[in-house]
C-alpha cells in the first residue's frame, strides 16, 4: 500500500471468498494504483489468511472488520474514500453507509447481496435453494452449521442475523454516488433486485454484464467489469 495523490479505495470481498475475489481485485487494484490511488485489499475474519473460522463468520464481525479497514486506510492515505464491494461484501458496505457518512465519496457494488430474506431465508434462485432450502435448514438445526457449495461452513448465528439486517433499505435511503454491476444470468444473487434498487435510487449507475453469472464467468466479462469500475472511480474520485 503506497501513498496516493487522488484518494483511497477499499476493496471488500464476498462470502466464502478472499481479498483476491477470484483474481478480479488484483487487476483492479493495479489499475487504480497506476491512476494514483491508494488501494487496500483485506480478507474478513474466517476468510483467506485471516484469523477465525468460517463457522464464526457473522455480519456483525464483518461490520467491525470493515470499520477497522476504513480507519486504517484513511489513517495511512487520507480521503476521499471509495469502496468496491463484491457479492456479500455489499452487506457490510451498505449497512455501514450511515456510519461512513460524508467520509465516503462513492462506492461500487458487484453482483450485490441486497435482500437477505430473498437470497437466504426464502431463496428465489437455484443457489439459495440448494444451500439454504428446507433440507439444509434441518441440518442447521441439528449440527449448528451448513456446509455450502464449495465447502464453506456457515454457522447458525450468521443465519439468525439474516432476519435482523436490512442492507436494501440502507442502500436505497443513501444518496452517496454508486455504481452497480450485475450479470443478467446470475443464478445466485438476484439481478432484478439489484436493477430495481438502482433504478429507484439517485446518483446511481447500473451496468449489466450480459450473459454473466455470479462470478462474471468469462475472462472478457471479468475484464469488462474491472475496466468499467476503474474508469468510473477515476472519473469521479478525487476530482475538483
């Protein structure tokens, strides 16, 4: 992490991922650093090389981790501040909007989880039904965790939190400039929820990654998402 001239960008990964986001955060960080931004990537507790266990992952814990990362980045680099959050990283990011206040200049969300009920509690898409449906719910009650596709083990406390947090409300009631990028063939997190939320919100640009699933799939689509995000940040962050 080096000194920046134009501001600071925090990259926030999703559920069961780490600070590389399958490699997408690496070229994004490089492009932003080349444009004179300070960039910080980190792994939430229970992910990547960070301490903790997957079963101990909670929204409350990720909110604390995000706050610590923001404070560390601003202490080192100063503002203006932007955040890029992927998938479940949108939960802690949007829930932090009231706390971040004027410190946050803008933020970008990739395939964001905005509605916890429709993604996890009453899942509407195949991934949610497979991992959080009735059969899985019974396992959660008997063993205290769910082993999700890919091997990540989600604990009962996290599942209980899904009933109490409302990232969609935090997103739609904020006016901080935002970019939302979502694949229109996402089978894990609803494209329509994100599209409608962005359409009803001021200062928001929505970009459709055509034919892309949750991880944006092909190298071309992934490069497209990185390029659009880097350009949007560079055009708006740290300009007079």
